[in-house]
C-alpha cells in the first residue's frame, strides 16, 4: 500500500475558512512557534459549539470523526481520522495536575495568530496558556516542552 502525503496547509486553510474557534495545541503548536520537536499527530482545542462545523470543514480532506457531536460532548474529546490523526478536545475548561483551570473562552481571547503561509493563519494559545495545556498531563515530554516554552517566553527562542 502506498502512503499518501497529507496536505497540512489544506487542513489549516479549511479550519481558518470555516470560522471554527480552534486552537492548535500540543507539539504541532510548539513547532509553529519555532521549537524543534517531533510529533506524529495534530491536537486541536475547539469551542464546544463548533464540532459540526469543524467536521464539515475537514470532510473534503477525508478526515472523519470517530464520535457523533453528541458523543463528543459527553466525552469531551474525539478524533478525526483518515490519512492523518487529529485529536480534538472540546472541554469548556481543563485543569492542570495541580488544579489550575484554563477555560477555552479565556485561552481563545488571549490567542496568538501565527502565519502558516501569508494567507493561512494558525491560531495557538499564548505562551502562558500553552504552558498550562502542557501541565494537563505533565508527561516527561511535557516537562521538556514547558522548559522550551519558558525559554521562548524569556526571549531565548526563535519567535517572541
């Protein structure tokens, strides 16, 4: 079986055109910030009311949800699957391991826009909120990512 090449620009363009309130989180967001890390999938945090719009936007890319919008709301997450995997968080808020709450609406209000291309924006949490998202799980790689984000925040990275 031949592997197909996933069109990342088409994904980000479809999300931008759809009007979905979607934040790129996880290691792909770190890559967008200029931090050299490896990752195998995409992670989005979207507004709970935008599930159907996101699903419709990415359907032409042959990405299909593993749960209905109703099921996704109950579970707080779902996956878009096809040639690529997109993990989608839809919780109104999430807590760090030490109990700090991050509300989607607050993160959305503080978001940062990065250019994927001149005409395709990437929306990511501000660095402080990105650090909080990494503190949700606090796996060893998250601890490493937090250190790199802190360095970037202090002006030691490729984007400030």
